[in-house]
């Protein structure tokens, strides 16, 4: 979320800012910090459909809310449309699983279907 991105940056600054950020899907609670983290040097990776949704206004029916398009700096610069695997620290994550490595632990965020 944008309102906690600065606090996340402070915490990440203690161990090192991420150089790679993987968006599992376009929802604002998963991508709201994109702009701040990209400006801090993170490269953003996402499915092409995620980038398309981030780049245009979306209507979130359950919340009866319109989500404006993300700023250009928040859009993923690297996208994929076919299965992709990331190989990080001797661990493999297929495109249905996304990884953020924090030095003391490995966190897995699961997104089975690109939306």
C-alpha cells in the first residue's frame, strides 16, 4: 500500500533494498508500493496482463470502487506472457509463484492465475 511504502523502505533499508520486485497481481494492496520501490532501484516484474491492468483504470466490484491507473514509474518494466521461472539462491519459482528474498528467510507469495 502506498501509505506504508515508506515504512517498508525503512525496514528493508536495514537489510538492503530489493533489486527485484515481483507483482503477483494488480490489486492496489499488492502494487501500491511499486512507485516508491522502483524509485529506490527495484526492477518490477509481472505478467503482461498485470501491467495492462495497472496501466488503466479498474473497477473493483466488491468494493464498488474505481482504481485509477498507476503512475508510469509504478508499471512493471519486465513482463512475461508464457511460463517463467526465477532461479534465486538455489531455489526455483515458476511464474505461478513469486519470491522476495530477505536475508534471514525466504517468503513465498502464491498467485496461481495471472489476472
